[in-house]
């Protein structure tokens, strides 16, 4: 006996899939457009990062006189680490906004 196909259910599943794909595309565009700026704890390095995680600029602030390469390296590492965390935070906030109408898969 052939199985009957519930065409309405299939149509709804396809529509849901398309809505999720559109929301994902919107999220990806927004994540690339949202930028966060962070500084190292000593204020000597500033990093711009998108919510997508792309570092778009690194600036050394002030002078380098009297600073060792190791000190500058530590400041850059601290700023990049903070930028990674800031990007994660921005992504989570953006995801909550874009996908607010969709239940979590973890629930």
C-alpha cells in the first residue's frame, strides 16, 4: 500500500526552511557589519573586530619608547584576546535578536 504524502506538511516544512535560511543570511550580513573596538588593559593597543570574528584594524596608541618587544607583544595578545571575546558577545547578542522567534535546538 503506497504511503500518502501530506503535501501541506511538506509545503510548511519548505517554508520554515526558507525562513531559517533567510534569517541565517541576515545574521551573516549583520555579523559582518557589526564592529566592536577593544583596548588592551594598559590602553596601548586598540583592536577593531566584527561580530563575525574578523579583526579589521589594530592600532598601537602612544609611543613605543621605553617599551620592550615583549611588553608590546603582551599588550597586542591581550587586546586580540579581548577582541575575540567581544566578537563572541556581539554574535550571541545578534543571534538572540535575529533568531528570537525560533526555539533553541538545545531545549
